C-alpha cells in the first residue's frame, strides 16, 4: 500500500515524499503510447468486421449474378461430360491457300444429354442448339471464375466465401478434360497467362480445403500460402 500511495503522490506532483522522483514526462508518454496502441487495435478489429461484412455481401450479390440459367446448364453439361471440345476450320474464298482460321467450340454429346433426367423441354432446347461456341463458354462461365480470382486478389472477396459459394463449381470446370484442352489451345494462340486468375483461385481453394479438413489453424495456413506463392513453391 505504501508503494502505491507514493506512486499516486508522485503522480499528483507532490514534492514532500521521500524516494526517487518520478519521471512524469516518460510516464505520460508511455500511457499515451499504450492508449494509442489500444485505439489502433480496436479500430483494426472494427474495420476488419466491416470489411468482412462487405466481402460477404459482395460474394452474395456475385453469387446471385453467377447462377443464371445458362451458367447452370453449362456446369451441368460439363459435370456429366456432355460437352466435347472441337476445333473447326474456316476457309475464306481467296487465292491465299493459307488464309483460314480456327474456330473453337464445344459439341453437345446427344447420347449423354438424352440420359439426363431433366425437363424434356429443356433437353430439346439444348439438343437443338447442338454446340456452344468458345465465346459463350468464355463469357458465361470461365470469365466468372477469372473475375472471382481477380476480386479475391484485390480483397473484394474472402477465400472462405469463395470456397463456400463457388469451390465445387470451380472443381468441376477446372478438372474438365475438355476445358483443359480448350485452355491449352488458347495458350498456344494467345499467351501463357490466360486464365491465370482462375488457376490461382482454384489452387488456393484446394489448399484451403486441405487445411480446413486437416484441422489446421487457418491463420497459419494463410501465412504459409502467401509465403509459398511468393517463393513460387505452389
């Protein structure tokens, strides 16, 4: 009690107490620094909560836009291997024998389509279409996954939300042999970095799933993931 009393007296500025003088400037500097640190921590927690709510809301709205009728049909067809990648050749009426172009498309496997237990009208609608152009696959499917990867990199989406909402669909599409054939053909035509954001988010969700199922601490996984990606180990 005596020590505490002396501390209070010294803090109040009294001078009739024996013992070493208290460095009030140093004390208040320490208190100010401690208070600033506490305020920073509280603000960080609040901003983190606000950011998480914003990310979740963004994921829900993106999820709603993603699941349109055409996208659902394409995922169903790829899941049951009812689409086959083909490369059509276009020839132009010119004197140049090498004047031509390649047209990538996905042919509908009618044998598989007929076995799908879906509405007859929908089945006939798909069968009548016969094929999907690569432009449709890009715009209505692959482009969405590329955007998801880009948004996650920018912090607009959280990997947990991406995993919960989209991971199964990404697995179906990325692991499709026909999609991989198409991506490889486009790498040869355009550049090696085509659909790199789709590949990135697919690999991150795969790693996230393994860490989650193994019961690891997720903050340790996040540090490991960033380090490994930086060192190009994954």
